[in-house]
C-alpha cells in the first residue's frame, strides 16, 4: 500500500478544537518505533504528560491504522485513541539512508522504545548496543514477547498468545469447559503500562546520575507477575502448601448476581460490610456466626457467603439494591455495557470523554488521560497524525535542508503525505 492511500484529504478548515495535556515531560523526546497496541499505549501515556513523541512508521504505516471502524483508510478508531500527542514520520529503515536518518533522530532523543523481536531489532540497527553506543544518556526500552535470556526470546507474540501462556484463558473457561480470551488487549496494555513506568523510573535515575540505561519489558514475564500477584497461592511457600490460585477469585459463585430485573455487582469485604448486609437478609443466624467476622475463616468459607448473596439478590430490583447498599456504604455497582460507559453519570460529571475536531477525521471522541494533576497549567494536545504527516518538520529539526529532504523522499527513505 502506498503511503498516499493512508492520508485522507482535509475535511475541515481553520484550527481544530484541541484537547489538553499536562506539561510534565515537555523537555523529553521519545523516538517510538513500536506498533499495534503495547508500545503505542505506553507512549500515549508519555505523550499525555507532554513528551514529544516521534512515531516512526514503516512505508505501509502502523498495521493498527487498519483496525476498524474508520472514515478514511489508515485512520481507524483504535489507532486514533492511542496515538494522540504524537508526530509521525514514515521512514524505511531498510533503505540505504534509513539508519542515517534514524541515527540523527536518536541523537536528539531521550528515550527510544520498540516492540521488535531481538533478532529483528539487531538486523534493523535499533537494538540497545547499537543505539546506545556513544549515547550514554539514552534510555532504550525494548518490549518483546519474551525475555532475552530464555529459549523463546525470538518467538513471535501477540496479546492472545500471552493470554494463553499465562493461564488467563484457562481461568476464563466457559460453561462448556472451553478456554476463552478476555475481550480486551490486556497483555498489551498492562505491559505498556509497565513500560511507561519503567521509562519514568529510568528518567529519574538519569536525572540523579546523568546515565541512561537499557530496559527490557517482556510481555510474558510482565503478565506472569501480573497474574501471580494474587494467584501464587500455596506455591508461594517451599515446600508448597497447595496449588496456585486465590480461592475467592476462583470461586464459581464470584460473578455478577441476578436481581429481580437484571444483574448487580456486589463485594462486601470488611466485617462492617458483612454486618450491614446481614441486616438486609431474612435468613437467621448470619448476624451471630462468629466465623464470618474472622477474616481468615471468612476467606476459607467464602463460598457460603457468595451463596447467601446469590439467594438475596433476586428478592429486589437492581435499583432498589443499589440504593440500599449505597446507604450502608457497601461496595456495589451495576453491570454496564460498553455503550453504557458513554452515559455514565460519573464519567459525564468529571468530563472524562473529550470531543475534538480532527483536521481530517472530523469530530471524534477520546477517553481521558490516566490521571489528573493539580497545580499545572494544561497545554494543547494534538490528535493522532496521518502517516508521515510531520516528516518534513521532523527532518528539518534534525538538520536536513529542503534539497536533502527531497532526495530522501525521491530515494524512498522517507515518504511524505501528498
């Protein structure tokens, strides 16, 4: 696919309505060689905090541009959501002068991030040894599927592969016993969060020492830690005290409970919560069952408590239960659909969804940033770019003149939108 097919014509005029970002990292430049979800999700967090994220895309663009729905080719909704606050340059790293351009980009960067397999990264010259040579302050972050010390270091990995590998698909078996995936790119996004956190830690280290570092955030290892944080179970001990797994979370009765007209999510957790809930049941004896008020005993016999909730909830409507539980400060909530999120009264009150006028895609909605900061002035935020949209601008900033840019375009090193 030629780059021009991914660059829709402008459908608006004048300056678009702009969202806002927080200027925490305005002096930090990130060269982002990642694609799909993991790396772009990590750099969207850095971009939301004001970092200058330069997204380097191959000649056909980030494959995630094709994820539907879209108004124009190459500008799909998922891509728009996690690629705001980035500038795009379309660079062929396999071209004769590709490594030269990359080198100049990295010379002015604080962070480089990619999600390539080690063998591919080395072949393209984006590995840590190559890019950090002569650049001691550079922070290099690789986010492969598997850590470099293991036999699967160069194996391909996407979100589904990791969900299966870490036991998540097995935990989500359906009523017929078939494993299922969580219907979200959980492994990509959790690993992306971990990468963003690691980069922030490395930036702090560099502030103290003047030295950059190499970071590896593999999907399998990151997600194994994510899963086992509560599921180590008996395997936390030597010798094991039992099998892995947290019994409360694995209990078959832990699910949204049916009410008389729908479903509700309910989680009494503390002794106070359980005492307050027992006030609402007609079943005798629970208020005086001593084991219920012992945290360890309660955890061991959680099945009985979930069964009680299962019997209670169908006696009232969802709204009636939510009111009664809120009055007693017992954690509970409705079972919302994705569509319901856009009408959630709390999200509406805090202004979570932002609506902007994209210069080519028209009016679009975007979810809010991951955190709110006080005491900082907000700055303008930029919508997700077209493929290669900022190529000329970026090349000029790293020292190429107009003739050189024309040459780089003519020999296929760089593609610019028509």
